[in-house]
């Protein structure tokens, strides 16, 4: 599988373990395989994470922090995973798909950093665990509610504009 992203990924680290993208990040994935997508191996995905996206930079529970690689070595994987979680409803991505992207990016990062294949698989197991599933469900429901509220507000504005136009005879 080919995984690439715009280089270098530029983020500013904020207080509380958060980070924000300084410029858009473009990920290129190829050959995710028929198991995830139901499409042939030549299937490709280009995904853009816009500038200004705030993410938690590979949050790790305190109990596991001593076993986890440093946060600087997992930025690309954490960013695609968090952005995928936050926008899964609109993107129509499943938890399995987002977790798989996370693992593939970790393994790619591991070739030139301190993230070993074993560490990458441990981190993947953590996000694919029941705790990760709970976070997934919560994020997906929050996003769904946010999109529904946004659509409802848009419909209200549209109706108000139509009433005003009718009143003004426009």
C-alpha cells in the first residue's frame, strides 16, 4: 500500500496536548484493498485536512504513556485518525476504515522515525479497542447532530429569506 502526504506536515502545538494544522495536509492512499472498500486494489483516495484543524495529537491514556512513542512521531497518523473520526458521518467512513488508515500511516511513519511496527500495531489495537469504539460512537453522533442542526438553521434562513422576498414583492 502506498501512503504519502504533503511534506512537511506543519502543526503548532497548543496547551493541553492539542495541535492545529498550519497549512492544509494532503494525504494520498493507494491499494487499500478490496476488504475495506469492496473495490479493486488500484483504488485511490486523496484526502485533504484543511488549515486550522485542531486535534489532540495522539492522545494516550496516562497508564499507557510510558509505552507509547513520542507525540512528534505520530502526528500524521493522529491527524488523519482524528479528522476521520470528527468527519466520518459526512465522509461516510467507517471506524474500521479510519483505524486502518491510522495503522497504515503509523507504519509509513515508522520507516523513518521511532515508531516501530510493534508500537504501531499496539497503537492501532488501542484505537480499535472497545474504548476506541465508544469514542467513535460519541464522535459520530455529535457530528450527525451538528450536521442536522446546521441543515435546520439553513432551512430556517432560507424560509426567512423567502418570506422577506414575498413581503417585499421581489
